[in-house]
C-alpha cells in the first residue's frame, strides 16, 4: 500500500481526483474525510492542506504527492519530481500598482515587498543582487500595496484577474509552475513497483489528452508525401479503400501542432479528414 497526498480543497483537488479516476483508481471521497483507501488499487489517499504537503513528503509520512511546482520550490526544492502533469499552470510573479514609479527590477532596491513565498522571493532577489524589505503575508497579498504595507508583491498568478481587480500589474515572472507528481526521499524500495505502475498509467492518460487520432482518405500516389508529414508513433496505418487507387490513412497527431499538420495534409492531397479524441494511449 502506498500513500499519496492531494490538496484538501481548491483547484488542484478536483484535477487530482480526475487524474486518479482516469488512471482507473477509484476513490470514494466522502465530505470531510482526510484519508481514503482505494477499493481497486493498493493506494491510500490523504487530503491535506497544500502548504503541509512538502513536509509530509520530507518526513516520509506520504510516498507521493500531486502538488504545484511553486510550492516545492518554496518549501521542498530538495524533493524529486517524477512526472510533470501539465495542469494547474501558473507563475510566481512580482507585481506593482499600475501607477507605480517602479519601471524595472533595479527600481525595487530599498522597496518593501509583501509575499506568501518568502523563500522563493529571497532566492530571486539574492540572485539579482536586489535588497528589499519583505513582509510575509498568508493570503490576500494583493491588498498590501493598497493599504500602504508594501510597494510591490510577490505572489502566484494564474489568469491575472486578481491583479487587475486590485489595480496591479506584473513586473516580472520569477518562475513558472504546473502540477507535478513528487516522491518522498524516504520512500521504501518495496513500494517502487506500485509507484511505477501509477507513473505508467499517468503517462498513458497524459499522452492521450495531448493527442488526437486522425483518419483520412488519400490517393495512393500521395501516401508517401502524407506519411512524411505525420508525426506518428512508428508509422501510419494504411488500408485500401473500395475505390481503386485510394487508401485510408490512420495516425496520431499532437494537439500543439494540430492545425499546422492539418493544413499540410490538405495541401498534400488528403481528403475526408476525421479527428477523434483518444481515451488512453499506452506507449
């Protein structure tokens, strides 16, 4: 039995539960439960406060955690990340009032910065030889400049709407973050087999989410050119059609390059292109 921690509440909570579900791991989480055992996989899920998870990993109380990179950088940068999960993307940024006289990083010298990420901020300022006075605030950091507590803030930013509502703007991004699967440095060797099974399932789910299955009709004399365009796993599947001189070509393309590939396929002579979602992709 392995132990995995996810956020007790908040955006990462539902994303994490959905990922486990997509991996075929059934979790029946009743309201206010802090620990749940899966009924079809040897895993125990702990619902913890986000800020506590790094220490639980360090102490070996839990074996794995789904957590934001930003929190690991702040509280557990010695903890190993074994998979990047691609969701809950955000950034830790320095922000200032829209009417501020601060125009660049050097202008922060001697200023006051409010933050809930003191270690991240300290590391960044030291690297850039900036000396500031910092105020540590847990929550609602955006209000600090409006009440005269600070000249700038260092906080997590997703869409930027919270900054906008508080009349702030980003000055510089300190680091980019996404959800990751992290492993405890004290994990027992006999648990690695189960952990590797989870990683395999996660990779299959993420590969499917980032890919599309594509089918098209093509003249046989165009198949070689079309095949050179397709970024396939090994080679496209080619099946003859009832119409002489034509074949059906099947392949997989990635979301990131989807429209560029489609345009090239059409120019190369592909017709009747059909695109389907992929539920799982086992590599």
